[in-house]
């Protein structure tokens, strides 16, 4: 049974930082893609960043230069370091894992952690 559990969300002022974590268990495949997604009220879910098991990363234009995705294979944990946060970063953040980095291939999801950025 695959489980993903996010943590690290919270409320910060604009310009602040947060680090999200996602603990993964039960995923048995050695080749995978892990990603962070977010969804704000009234908006569609968007992919923020992803990292392939080979280490290749990709970011949404809106977070390039501010967010960093990383993983610790020994701890089975995915991270998202978020710096220079803006009010428009306010959303529920979800981690996901799948066979490829195509959005439709992320088959397992966490329940999310809320990030709120005030101006």
C-alpha cells in the first residue's frame, strides 16, 4: 500500500520561507517521478515541480528561482524548499508519485498541507 504524507505547511508573511516534506512508503519501483502540486480555491491544480528518480528536476515558471525540489532516498522523503514566498503561493500543496513525470501518470497522492502567505 503506497502512502504519502505531507508536512511543513503553515502561515508566513510574504518574503518568508517554508520547507515542505513528503514521507513516502510502499512504492516498490526503482524508476519513478515525484512531484509537488498545488491548488488554490477556485483555481485548477497545477504542478509546481517534479524530480525524476534519475535526479532531473523541472519547475513551473511561477516558482523558478524561488522553490527547490529535492529528495532523500535514504529517508524516502521528498522536499520542497520555498523561499521568497508571495501571497499568490497560497494554496493546498500535494505531493504525488508515479511511473513518469507526465501529469496523468501520478497515481498516488498525499492529502495535502496548507500554505498561506500573507502580504
